[in-house]
């Protein structure tokens, strides 16, 4: 193995370790987020509020798009990601309404 290949393998290992740590952060962050959205769903159900709030969702999507620009992340990807999360939250909120 040449020095260049060895260094590339070392860098690849470091990048993958960082990716693994970031994946763990994402999972735990989503877990924490869903704990709060579950509490919101129970609160809405207890007070007869609708499961979805389109105005809030639009604000959050715009906010996330702005954050994506700042983070040098594709805003369309960020928007799709948040829409996916929002749909899951709304599904949970409907479950609380039952």
C-alpha cells in the first residue's frame, strides 16, 4: 500500500467515524423532537385543537430553508426532510385525537 493510499484510507476512516457520530446525534435529536411533538399532540387533543397547523408548518418550512442556506445544505432537501417529519407528527396528532 502506498503512502497516498494509506493516508486516503485513514481519512476515509475519520470521515466515516464523524458520519457515525452525526447519525447518532440525528437519531437522538429526532427522538427528543418527537417527545415534544407527542406532548403537543396530547395537549391539542385535550383542548380540542386541530392536529395540524398549516400556518405554523409554513413558517417552519421557511425557517428551515433559511437555515439550510446558512448551513450550505440544499434547501429543497431540507424542505422535503421537514415535510416528512411534519407528516409524521400530524399522523401522531391524529392518533391522540382518537
